[in-house]
């Protein structure tokens, strides 16, 4: 009963009843990863930054090439101010532990990648 995958067959088409649909944000994260995958050695999605029992932040995309790390913040609409604030926060938490070289903002609605300069 529980945990079983149920399927419904109707006129030769099999429909899975427990499929999960990705949110718009998650579709944009996937889109970004396919765009940048050839430029990096490894790409991690939805990386959680924790301290003891508390979640501090989440990195949408963390891309690594050699020792250098690039952080990407994904937004569905052009909310660059919020993205900059979140990247600044991530810089504070991860800056000492990783060699972060670049910060990027990806706007899903315009499908564009912008470099963010943090003071």
C-alpha cells in the first residue's frame, strides 16, 4: 500500500500517479546547470549551509573547477537586490572555508547570467 508506485493505464498510455513536478525555481536551476556544466569539474545543487542545528543559508548552484568555486543564485524574476544580499550572506559564511572566485545571478525569466560584484 504505502510506498508502492501505482500506475494507471488508459488507452495504451501509462500514467504514474506519484510523479512529482518540479517548481519553476527548480526548473530554472536545472536549466542553469545544463548551460554551465561543460565549464566546471563538478556542479552541486541546493547546498545547505548549516551551523550546529540551524540552517543558515542555501546555495542554489555551487560549481567547482579545480580549487576555484563559483556560486550561483537563481531567481525566477529579475530580483537582483535580493540575490546580491543572499550572495553576500553566503560569502560571509563560506568565504573562509572555500576559495570562492565568482558570484553570479541567474534570472530564469530572461535566461541570463550576470556577474555580481560584492563589496
